[in-house]
C-alpha cells in the first residue's frame, strides 16, 4: 500500500518549480511515485524520470493535453504513451505554435484595453516552457496592471473576458485516439469542475479510458458519483493535487491516490500497445 500523485506541473509549462524539484517534493512527502503532467508538452519528462529513478520513485509518463468543444475547454490527462511517437511529437509541436499564436493575440487585446504588457514580458515568464495564460497573468502582475494572478483571469483572460483567446479547434475524440495509437490511455481531468453528466456519459463510451476521481476541486459528492461512473463503465481511476509549485494550492500527496490506481493505468497501457 502507498500513495502517488498523478497530476503535477513544472516549469516545462505553467509550474514554478523544475521537473527535478517536483520529484524531490514527491519524495519528501513520502509518496511512492508520480506522473509529471505538464500542459501540451513532455519537455520535462526526461529530467523528472531521471530524478525519480535516483530517488527510487515510480514514474509514469504523462501530459495534460488540450481539447475543446464549442465555448468549452477540455483537459485530458494522457498517461503511458510513447513520447517519441511521431503523432505525439507533431501534436506537441503544433500546440506550442498555437499557444504562441494565442498569447500574441492576447497581448494585442490587452494593449487595446490599456495594458502595457508585451509578448517579451510573457516569454520572460515562460522561459523555455510552453506559454500559458498563467504566464500572461504573472506578467500582468509584474507590470503592475493587476494585483494578483486571479485578478488577471477574472478581469481579462478567463473565458468570456475581453482578452480571452480560444485555442485551435481540437475535439476530445481526436486527442484520445492519438494517445491510444501512441500506446497510452486518457483520463478526463478535474471532471467535477467543468462538465455535465451528459458529456461524461458520452465520452466514457469509447472515447476516454477513465476519470480523475481525486482532485482538490472534486467535492465528496462529485467523487462518489465519479466512483460510481468508473465502476459502471470499467474506467480507470486517477487523481492528483494539480500542484504548480511552492505557493500553489494543495501540495503533492494531498489527494491520497492509491498506487494501485497508477499500476492499473500502467497495465492498461501495456494492453493497448
């Protein structure tokens, strides 16, 4: 028996600690393993895996992939795929380019609203990572145009706000098929936060392999209903803290995800290869 965390972010996307530091934090909290699930990239996986091996931790390749439906963002946790698969490499390359396009359009809108933020400001926040709205928010804070990151989202860059820009159209079915062809499996991220029961029922019929049962934003009732859904459809169960760094929300291990869930995901990945 032991616990893992299957939803963690690093500086490869919008986290504020390096992949190695993520592994060190996981070890410090007595967990047995983890998956690094940065947004639309595996750039941190090699470093995280090497540090996991040094620390004696179990490690599962992962990423949090972008999909969407009309007026809705959909996040999909992908696990156990081959990072070198040509289809996956193309997906990551194309999404990096699309995220750059998106951030550039946000800058244009923010400047029209009176902000002096520039693309260089945002890329300074991003470094070598994939640019996200979190980097836009941090640049706005650093420039003094908002007091905190949440204000940036609430005033400017959340869906429906004046500087929001949609990602390129990417149906969840397309993402899940891509991951499956690369030998992996897909779980719907934080399903209690964003989706209707009708959507969940549709996606669980052949599109997704599982659901993220344990997440800081899934309350007790949501967790119970997701457990029932997983049982009814023979779905994989996942969970994690969605930790982005030392000042960010619930810490690694806070969701007490059983290592058996990680092992079941690994076994299903082996089965589909």
